[in-house]
């Protein structure tokens, strides 16, 4: 028995090693803005440095931390660098990291209320807080027939919404007999690819996903949506689901929720609103209008792990009628039966998601909201938007660059006036420098560079340096 006990860290040793890890992270945060943002390595280079053979005996903890420094860190994209402006924010903050440590240390399973009541009840409470912060309709709160749940990502939220919509339109027969081939779903050409994946997984089929055209601001055309719905009904098909986006990935475009919502209400379609990144802006009263029309939604999601300083994974998914979601996803094997669930007096979040198991994710959102307060969160979001607005102004004054889409929140889309080849070369030169990192997309079939300002600790000096680098390369870009 002593031999087994000697394999484990004692509580005191755990504390000592934990302090070493926290010190390592402190140093990382202090130094991260000095690192190359994107690694300059070849495929297989990291793995070649790892030991070929399994460790048959345990190693010193110091060896693990050494290899973390020497092997792992050089192969990382530093998403927490204030010079990371690519894709979307994947934010952390100190409170969220500490909460994740507590969650990992507790190691509870929150699949049922009975398996950890505090896990379920804190999640319901925090999601109701979030509903209040965003001024969501009352029907999205757990005190009504709706409620919120933390999913791992907006992709899972979309899939759950699609399944619930599928079951509602088929009177819950699809789960029994399989999905009928006549169901049709709708999204815009700018909708995130997760919706198409969800349509595949849910058995609807991509041929039954209609991609609706957009206007000059890349927002869905409600008139084209309704025309397509009418054509599908005339063809004997059954429209059932629409995804509207608040802040598209490519350009941060806002679909017109009021018009789309009225169409969904008229034709009895499930309306899901994906506000993955941009939804966070609605914590500020002056940006709350981006959710105008949300009262028509059956479901809504946004990602605190993108722009609300809560580490991945944390997607807030709200439904107006939890009965539709729970009935679509619930299964009750004998080994999960318990008195509380049978009495129907509690929420079992396993019925709100695809997997059975679930972590204590609400802890990190709870820590973040309590640490910063609503006013603190608003201050950081406003600062990011102000920086993006200033950056967009610099683009407008540039001789070499031009805006490729309206700057609405914290995303600026621009391109080289020389055309696609110049824009692509410019992006390659910038990223190869390692000083900052940007990503790209295509709008109207043209190559566009995206500057997303939202990393937790990004300040004006970081944006100014980025602008100087962009200008430098833009002036000397040749093809």
C-alpha cells in the first residue's frame, strides 16, 4: 500500500507543484507579448523533439516544466498575446483560469442535479444573471418555461437547436422512426459552418439547407428568405428551422432579426440566433439594439469564451421552451434514475446537451462576473470597440489600403487597393514577421484581411504597433 501511496502527490506536494505552475503561468503572461505570435516551425518538428519511448517510471516535475518551455511553447500560436488579432478572441482572464483550476480540482460530474446540486443550481443562477446582463426576454430565464445552459461551443448549441426544431415539427416522431427527407432549413451565405455541420449530424442533409443571399452589408435578405420558404412549401417540402446571425464570422454583419422573426412566426419555423462573438457587445446599453427582435427567437447563443474573458469552453445557450429541447434529447436508463429527477422538481442538464457528462463550467463565468462586475466588463468591451473604430479610421486615410466591410464592433475588414494578390501577399508578410497575427476571409469573392481587436489585455499601444507594421508592409508589397 505504501508503494501505491508513494506514487501520488501528497496534498502538500500538490500545493508546492501548484505554486510552480502558477509561477510558470505568471511568467508566461508577463512575457507573452514578446513572443512570436505565430510559430515558425515545420510540420512534425515538435513531435520530433518528444521522447520516442514511453516513460516506464515517473519523472521529476521539473523535467516536465522544462519540456513545456523548450518544446511546447515554441510550437504554440499565442492566442493570449495582445498582438493576436486573428480569427476571433479566445479570451482568458485570471479569474477564469483560477475558477477552471477549482473546477478541475473538484472533478465533479454535473450530469444530474442529484450528482452535484450546487453545479446545476449555480449554472441556472449564473445563466439568469447573463440573461439580465443582456436584457434577454424573460422567457429565456430558468424561472419560466425556458432557461439557459452552458454548452461547449456555439456548434453544439446549433446542433441542439436543430434537433429540438426537428422534433417539434415532426411531433417528436423523428427520434422514433428517423428523419423524414422533406425537412428544410435556412441560413445565409455568411452563416457559420457549424450550422451546416449540425444539419448533417441531425440527418437533415445539406441538400435541404438553403443558403439565402445577403445585402451589401452581408446581412440576410428577409425577402429572399420568404420567397425560398414559399417555393419549398409549394414543392411539398416542410420548412422547420432558420438560423439568424448577430455578428457573422467574416464581417460581423447583423441579420435583421425583426423581419426574419416575423417570417418565422408566420410560417411556424424555429428561429435560432447565433451571436457567438458579437452578443457580448449587448452588455453595453448603447449596443443592445443588435439584439432587437430577439423576442421572436426560440433559441439564442453567444460565447463568453470569445469576448467575455472566460476561458474555453463556455457557450451560453438559451431556449424559450425547455420542454422541446429536453423531450428531444432525454434518455433515462435505470442507472441514472433518482428521486429528484422522477419528481420533476429539478433541472437535469444532461437533457439539454449531446453528451451525458458535464464539467462545472459555470464556476468560471461566476468568477468572471463577480470579479469584473457588469461595469468592468462593459469598460473593456467599449475600449476594444473604440480601438477598432480608430483603426478603421486609419485604414480610410491610407493610400494603400481600403475597408472591405463596415466596421461595426471590434472587427475591421480591409484589403490592399492593388487587389487580391497584393492583399494575400500583405497578409503573408505580416504573419511571417511573427510580430502580430491577422487572418483572412473572402467577401464578394475578394480576398479580405481581418483585424479582430478583442484580446483581454490588448491596449492602444498594441494596436498602434500593429498599424505601423501593416503600413510598413503595405507600402512595399509587390507581387
